[in-house]
């Protein structure tokens, strides 16, 4: 199935018309997911779903912080991403 033309326009309108409550609810869901995945990684340091989802969620939060020009939050999420990258290297090298 091809996604050209009208479908992309409709998706953009849905995003633009989203109200603040919907955006806040999504933000809360992301924050909760981050907490769960971080807890999972603390309990078991393996490269799996928690690791990949955390990278995605951290990037979402970093991107939002960059759009809001919040340099401190951008740095916070970049540091978290760097920590996950270090973890992946340690796991691959067998240091965990």
C-alpha cells in the first residue's frame, strides 16, 4: 500500500489539531515508559526491548527539548543516550 498525497495531509491535520490535553497525556505516557524501561535495564543489563525503546524515547524527549530551546534538558537526554551507548559497548565486551 502506498502512502502518498491525501493521507499525509490528513495525518498532518490530525497532529496540528491535537489539543493540549492530548499532548500532555502523550508526554505523561512517555515519562512513565521511560521509568519502566530504566527500571528494567537496572534489573537486567541486556540489550533488548528496554534498551531500544529507551533510545527512541530519549530521542523524542531530546527533540522536544531542542524545539523548546531548553539546552539543559537537551544535555540531560544526550547524557542519557551516551550512557546507553556505553552500556551497549560494555555488554558487547562482556564487562557487565
